[in-house]
């Protein structure tokens, strides 16, 4: 949400339009962060608890104002069946949502000394909960949650990410920089203290039961948005596969990994020209991967890894210094010229010589005695 004023007016217009129309049910989808994160907050929040920590996190005021305005429809518009759902974080293959954005990068920042519980559910379960609220004609305020919460470090580990614990002062300066997610300073409380809700009332009245457990939910996100490190490994493997295919029958002893990537290890002597072709095959395979990524749009992380980052590695490999491929690849032109000079050429034969040879052969055929 953006500024409090415009968002509040949008919610106000929504309720006015609903009351003026023939609509009988209204479902407002809010967030469980309505309760705020603080050191004195209870572990499990019930629907009757007021919001907290508004003073330290001004952006939360927008969410609270919209939530309270929607809840007021319960007594202002008694003819309207209004349900206010305070849904916990959602996660899944679409990559939408606050938690998904926080886990998108390779590193997950944490405040040093804190590892809060995160309450989240699969995005499909969240959609099912909204459908049930409409179908069951629920009226009231409800917390909506799925499986049990997990510590942030466990979520990051299951998603294949690396946690980065930093002092709060330093973390506040690095947010939005160095590949870290963007967070306002007030939002740091949400990665220090837990916001866990009691969703028993919603389950009892709607019959809701989540289909995805916490680990499966994280895995569906991780499969759709693999860590950048895994994507870089995939680029490296494609590069080495190009070398191996070009090597063909040449003995491949293995490959070695180093700070600049990987290097194919060949057995026996390899002709210089063939060595240049093998060196070029690695960047050529990366170029094919780049073309495929441009043709078939994958998830944003994979698309970025297979296009922009892949192109950077491709160009780096063409720098003509050892142990990069460019050292051997750029010699292909001089080696092709040398190969042409060494190829034996057929000497030209004049017409007179051809005529003399033909006359001689005719005489031999017509002669009865060959001497």
C-alpha cells in the first residue's frame, strides 16, 4: 500500500459502491501485520487485539486504517455480510507477496541476534480461504493462517538461500543495496519480532483446512525461483557441456573449477586449431542458452540469470588471457591461415601439356609393339 490518504479513500469508495449496489456480501482481505511487531506483543494474536507499534512503523497506519474502515461496515451496513480477513504471509510459485519478495535474492538479511517466527501459507490455500469466506457467508473479523510458523532462518535454508545476520544499524544502511531487498527502517521490526495469529475461529466457522504444509509451501517457491547461485551453476554446466561436445573423441579427463569458472581437462596432444574450436564451443553454448532464455520467458530470477548474468560470463570468457577461453579462441584466425598455407595444392596443367600427353597415349594404343 502507498500513502494512507489515497488508500483509505479507495476502501471508502469500495464500501459505498457495495452498499449502493445489490451486493449482499463483502470480503476485505487484509494482512496479519495489522497487529504490528514488537518486543511486548503476545506470541499468538487474536482478532480482539488492537494494533501496536504504529508509532515506530508509519507505513503500517495505511493498513490499519483500511482494516478498521472495513470492520466498521459490520455495524454501519448491517444488511451487508462483511468479512474482514487478516491473512498471514503467502508464498508460492507466482512469487507475489511480501515474503516472496524478501526471499527473492540469494541472501536473506537478518538482524543479528534475532530469528523470528514467520507465519505463512501457500497462495492457493489463501485463495481457497477467500472463496470459503464468500461461500459460507461469514460475518466478522477473522485471522487466516495455514500450517505452523517457522523461524526465518529455516525458511531461508529450505528455499536454498543464505542468511546474512548483520547488526541492525548496518543493516538499515544496506537495505535496498548490495542485492538486499528493499525495506523501510520501520519494517526491520518485522524481521526481529514474530507476528503469529490464532486462526481457530476462521477454521471453526468455515471448515478451512490447508492443503500445503510449511515445507512444501517453501519448496514450491524455491522450485519456481531457484537461488541465483544455482542458476550460475547451470550456466557453468552449459558452458562445460559445450566444450565436451566439441572435444568429441578427444579424451576428456575431467574438469577443474576455479575462481573464474571451470576448465575442461583433455588427455593427450590436441592440435592447435582443434583447441581453438573447443575453446569457442563453451561461449557458443552460452549464446544458445541466451537465445533460448529470450525466446521462452521463465521466472524473473531465471530469466535474469540466463540472460544478463550469462552474457556477462560469456563476454568475460572471451577476454584473451589465461585461463579464459579467449586465450585459445582468438587464435583461431591465425591458425586457420596457417592451415591453409600447409595444405598441398594441385599444380596447374597447361593446355599444351595436356595435348602432348593425349597424343602420346594415342600412339601407344595404336602401336602393335610397346618398347
